[in-house]
C-alpha cells in the first residue's frame, strides 16, 4: 500500500471513531481537520493534499458527509427532538438546521417528515 493510501485510510478510520465519540458524548466537540492531522502525525497541508489526491475531494467534504449521514440516521430512528439532535452533534439548533439544509436541501424537520410519507 502506498503511503498516500495509508494516510487516507487512517483519516477515514479516525473520522469514523471521532464522530462516534462525539455522538456518544465521550468527546465534547468536533475537532478541526488540522487537529486530526496532528493526531495522525502529518501536517494539515499534507493531509489535505493527500486525501484530495486519493479521493478527488477535500477532507472536510467527507467530514461533513459523515456528520450528515449520522444525523439523518438519528432523525429517522430516534424520537429525540431536532434541538436535542443538534446538541448531540454540538450545534446550536438554528445552525444545525442551516448546515443540514445546505448539505441535503431539506431542513431536519422536512427530512424527518419525508421519510414518514
């Protein structure tokens, strides 16, 4: 395996664990990509360049996508309010709704209702 593939795989594995830790309340907030790079013992630029080279996308793209997938899952499978879910994801409810709509085209409420139809 090439070193660039190894770094990219490490990033995805770290991202998976980190997001789970935030949702579970083990970690109080999401890390910045530069902090994740530090945990992987590479520079922010090297991590960004490597992930972009291997996948065609910036690391933040995958970070946001993973957060959205987890939020969608929680919206569909839990009876928690949207505000509670926003707080689990360390967002202010208003900012969470804006982020969710920007990423999916739906507000969290619209997304939850569309699944019940």
